[in-house]
C-alpha cells in the first residue's frame, strides 16, 4: 500500500484570511439564554433481555 504524504491536518492547515463572521469564541449571550427545559428525551429499550422463563424454555429445548 502506498502512503499519501500530501494531506495536512486541519489544525495545521492555513486559515482563510477573509473576514469571517464566525468567531473562535462562542457567543455567551446565546448560551445563557438557551432554555435547557426544552431538552427532553424519552428512552425506549429496543433490545430487551429475555426473561428467566424464556431462557429456561430455550435450555430445555436444547436438551431435547
């Protein structure tokens, strides 16, 4: 396999000198007025474990 030595990590890549509107620091006013109460999640178990009864039945079926 050949190795590519032409790539530059983003941290070392030269930054654009154009006047960007994005600052390196977050706008603290926006962070402070964020409503954390709007963040709600509902957790649902998708891969539940089998019951002890199911395991017992499967073990008995394997012995047959």
